[in-house]
């Protein structure tokens, strides 16, 4: 593992340490996680989008191609109305 030296405002580091303690982690772990995600670029978001699209395409929901109208979507019983 490589060490990295960065300059950060002391007040920011203090607040980050408090928050990291509250989350049960460390500032180093948070920076490490951020840099790992940053280095990967958009890959995690693209992978999630691809997985969602694949799940939607393989879904068996609405295979009958039934269409819903706006009125159908808003048709519901209201308390006190008959």
C-alpha cells in the first residue's frame, strides 16, 4: 500500500475525524474508498444501469402488454366517498 501526503484544512480534518468515528471507520478508510471509486470513473454507475436494464428485459411483468390509462392509474377509493 502506498502512502499519500495531502494538505487539508485542520478544521475539515477535525470534522471528518468526528464523523468517521460516528460511522465506525477512519478518515483514511474514507479517503481510500473515495479514491478507489474515483479511479474507477463511471464504471459502478454504468454497471448498475446495465444490471437494471437486464433485469427489466428479463422480467415477466406485464407480458400481456396491457396498457394503463391515466384514469386507471388514479382510480382509487377515497375514504368517505361512495
